């Protein structure tokens, strides 16, 4: 749970430098386990260390959005660099997830 940090009912996910198919499955499992075991109202994805993200990362965000929506929670995204912001904006994900 190194990348996960509980701040009250907010689960902060400190993402790795590269968010691709190699890492997303592990991240998904850890987030889903935390959401099942702790009272989580919000999942914040912290992109402060992330330099690269592919479609697997977008899929992971959308999947966590669906889970949190079903639980009346929310997803937020923080500390994006310009490239990550462009990828997220081009994907249209900003219409369902708060930047």
C-alpha cells in the first residue's frame, strides 16, 4: 500500500512515473481492495510523479470512476503536467472526473 494514502475518507493514489499496462492492474487491485475495506468517499489520483500514461491508465481511471459513482463517491485528479492534462482532455474524461 506504498502508493496509497488515506486522508480521512479520501484515498490518495500516488501514481508511478509511467502509468501503462504494466502497472495499472496492480494499482486497480490495490485501490479496489482499499475501497472495500475503508470508508472511502473520494479517490484522488496524484499525477505529480507521472510523466507517461497510455490508454490503460485512462481505462483504470474510468473503471474506478464507475465504482465510486456506484458508491456515491467521486474521483479527482491532481498535479498533472501538461502532457498528462492533454491526454486526459483529449480522452474526454474531464467530463466525468474533476481536474
